[in-house]
C-alpha cells in the first residue's frame, strides 16, 4: 500500500468482469512472490493454489528454488509453459517494465490478463497493455476479489457489496 | 427514495434494501432463505493443511465460534454495509466493542481524548477501568471542537465521541473534530449507537472507526445485548509511527503485519484475530440472529421512533410541570442546527426533561407511569423511563450529577413505537402526580 502512485481517478471494475477473469484464468505467474510465508504475496499465492489455480513464482532472488511446491523463475520469459495471467506484487514503477515484458510474451505464453496488486497502479503501463489487447486490473488483490465475489470475504465481516437472493453457485 | 438528506447517493442499492439483504444470501446447501442460527462451536477442517491455512489467516473460513460464526458474520457484513464501511467485527456488548477497539489501538502508557458527554458506563470504562491497563483518557467538553485539539498530547492515539450523546439532546459538531484528528494523524472513533446508520453515517463526516451498542436500536426490541466495531477502510495506518499495532510484525501472530496483509480491513481483522481471540467477548449466534432480524426493520422503526419522540418532546415542552426538554428536534434546543446538519431525518428518540418538582417529582413520575417501563436501557420498541439521580447516577454528588446531565430533577426517556397519544396520556397522568403528590 505504501508504494502506490498518487491516485488520480478512482479505479472501478465491474464485478461481472472480475468474476469472468477469475473463472477463465487457471495459471498465474506471480511476479514478486516471496518465499517467506508471512508475506502478503505468499498468503495470496497459497490461497489461490487452494482454489485450484496454478501459481508460478517469478523472483530473481530465489530463482531455481521452490516456493509452495513450484519452481521459481527469474523472469516471465524463463517460465517454460503457458500462463493466462501475470499478477504483479512489485512497486508501481516496477510494474511498468514487467507489463512490457508481458506484452512482448503475449502470443508465446498465451497471456490475457495483467493484474497489479493492491497498492500497485501504473496507468501508462495499463494503457500499453490494453492497446496490445490485454485485460488490466490494478490496485486489487485477486485473493480478496475471489473471496469477495464468491462469498468468502463476508465470513471475516468484510462488506462485499453484494446483494442477491440467488443461492450462491459453485465456486470456480 | 429513501436517502432524502440532500446528498447524491452513489449508484447501488438503497438503505432499506441493504438493511434486509446485505451480507445474507440463501444458504448454498439447503436454500434456506433466512439466515440460520449456526448454533455450533466449531467447524471441521478438510485436512491438516487446510487447518494450518485457517489458523495462519491464509484463507477465509471458520475455525471456532469465539473468532467467527456464520450467523455473526452476516450481522457484521450487514452493519459494515449500512455504515458504508469496509468491514466490521461484532462483540458481546457495546462495551466489549469499545474494549476491542482500544486494545487494538493502544499499548500501556498510551492516551486518547474523549468527549465528556458519553453514556455513563463509557465514562467509567475509559476513566477508571482503562486506567488499570495503563491507558489514559482525557475528557473534554465537546461543544467547542477546539477542546479536542487542546487536549491532544503526543501520546494520544485516538479521539472518541458520541455524535448524538446519551442521555440525549447533545449533538457534537463532528466535521471539525474529524479535521483535528486528521491533522494529528489519529483515527476519529464515533459511537453511533443513539443515531444508528439510518439517521447518521459518521464515515460521511470523516470518522475512521464507528462503534455500536447493537443492544439498542439495531437489535431494537430489547432482546439482545451486543456490539460492533466498523472500520471505514480509509485510515492510513502507515502515515506516521503511532500505530506499530498495524504496521509492525505482530508477535501474537507469527510476525504477521496486519495493515500490509489485510489492507483496508486490517484493523477489524486484527481486532478479531488478536483482541477477540485472546479476550473472548464474542457475540452469540442467537443474539446475532435477533439483531439481524431487528435491523431488517431499522428504517421503519427509526422513522417512527423519531416521529413519536418529536411528539412527546413537544408535549413535554408545553407542560406546566416541566422546566425544560433537551430534545435536539425542538427549535429551542441549542443543538437544533447541528441536528439538522448531521441528523436530517431526526435526532433519535432518547432525551431528558427537567421537572419543576425536582428530585421528588422525578421519583414520583417514574413510579406513577403505567405504559412507560421503568428500567435502564434505551432503544426498545417499548417506551422507557429512568430517573438517573435515584438509579444509575446515585453514587455521584449533586454537583457531579448536574455536570453529567443527570441532575436531581432530570428524567431520561427513550421513546418507543406505541401510539403517540397513549404515550402523551401516560406522561400527563404521571406529571399530574408530581404536582398533586398522589
Ligand atoms: C451510547 C452507548 N454506547 C455504549 C453503550 C454500552 O453498550 P452495552 O450496554 O451494549 O455494553 C451504551 C449502553 O447504554 C450506550 O448507550
């Protein structure tokens, strides 16, 4: 939260769009995933793994080691397989070059979504990614959004903003 | 449209809809439409790894009902939603909610500033019991907002006030107080018990944390003691070094840093994961159920509470046995303009009146009414009456009683939802007894 760029216009994302992303994506490259279990990135990755996502760690400091059972890569380019989403757990400035790397790898890796974590926002990078046909989400946490949209966040007393008289469907 | 207080409403559902639906969906397994009472202490783990994730707060879910319970969670989300807040944690009582708030904020040697016009029990909690924990409260006269600034010390970590103060009649000009708290880099905590989010939403005026005794108007039927802490999600705990509780690794949680990990719901998460976990003043699922049911009619009840209170206040103001009425809905009240600003739908239904016959008249009135119940609560469907000097404030000297707004001639009323004319008749008979001595 501390390294957020000064926020000009508030970001608003449609719940249906976020739900669509979280339902279609299966593999996430998480840039800046920490090997320390008490760090927020590690929390998010563990949670998303529990929901059936594959989370591939990108962290040059610990490349070649394992985090949460997955091999760590030094960069997006070095990840062998395909991944639909890049989740950026780095500063807003660092999100720029990471986004550019993802744009360059879009076809090769099948990347469709750039997701910048809570507190991370880089409007210029987002514009470049959107021009390249990628979907961008900024200043949100996929763990929190998953919890909010699929009925778990309220268990902790958080206001999900969701009003519905439909029985909740199965989670993705 | 419900939000008729002149403010543009953000797109989304109206207050009434949210009072009925927020936080509660049909049960995914059974389709049960009303929120079930999850009368269970504990919840099975899928496996050891799932259990570890839950204990480490790495995943959302239920472990043990001291921490979370699905019925209580619905109430928490509903209150957070109605206050336009980010998150809430419930507690066994309003006092427990205050304790969870301050335990999360303060360490030994820390201080805070509070309005001196508070529910008497809060004055005792802050002034005497908190002292034993090493926390010092500086009480100030809230009628001049600058008094809060003057009382601030470098060790102060919060400002606390009741926007509509119990025993009624006093409305605090909260906007300038919020500015003072903001400048000092500390949260403004508002007790919104007397107004409820239907009449006032303190976050709109700059509050950072709201606390409730849900015992009163939220549950609304005199059935269930409870409390809640709500956070706006907008306070920046990292703006200074006053809140290591939020920004430093927490030893009671394996070195977890709550603000960094939980962001805009970090405060209530910490209040739950540490203060509620370690001290245990948990709201029961049954009390949560009654409170949820109460909130579903909050908008209708508050409208009628205010309407009846206005009628009773006007009647008493014109009564020859009455020396004065403190209701901020009366044009004669010094707080009338503040009430119109902060409580445009009406300043609640709890107020005091002074009787010309003094202490004796107060005693006679509470003993001779038939419909009003003589007891120490507020915010019931039933109308309630109390003579503080002979009951709740009995231990104080006459001077202290007057300072607390509970002088010998003062009677406190909490106006309920009965037929207004019946209330007037009951009071008229009671007041006649104060002058005839019968
Ligand atoms: C304004 C206010 N705050 C807090 C409380 C304490 O709440 P509880 O009795 O639920 O502990 C009360 C109770 O009378 C109250 O009126």
